[in-house]
């Protein structure tokens, strides 16, 4: 199965505990959660992502899929959690930061 096909079938779900929670990635090949907390200013949320050394152990996915999966997650969270899906995201160190506007 190609990475594009599996990402087309992937879903992002959310669980919240007030000002923090988890972003859940679900696909036919993997299921994992990443901690998030609400940001400040233009930053809507900060999602803690596993670094490259911990990626495979945390996600069950090969390291070479990391960029594509994080891109998918970032795009979907922006679509779901920003006004009209007009926000943006950036990976900054081990955080996938979601912004309310284009950066």
C-alpha cells in the first residue's frame, strides 16, 4: 500500500482535558496519540511530536514516513481547528504548532 493511499484513509481525532489533551492519529497501519496544549497569541495549539529517535517506537511507523504523516496531521488539524481552515502550521523542534493565520 502506498503512503498516499494510507494517508487518504487516516483520521485525526481529539480528546480534551481543558487546556490540554491529545491528537489521535488512526489509520489501517498505525494508531497513536500526541499530547497537545493550547497556545497563546496567534498560536492556537502546540502538539508534542516524537523526535526522530523515538518516532518508530511511539508511532509504529517507519522514520521515512515521519514528514508525510506530520504534514497530514498538521493540515488536518488546521482544517479542523482554525476558523474556516485558514490557519497554518509549522514544525518547530519537537512541536507541531498550529497558528490561526498563515505564517
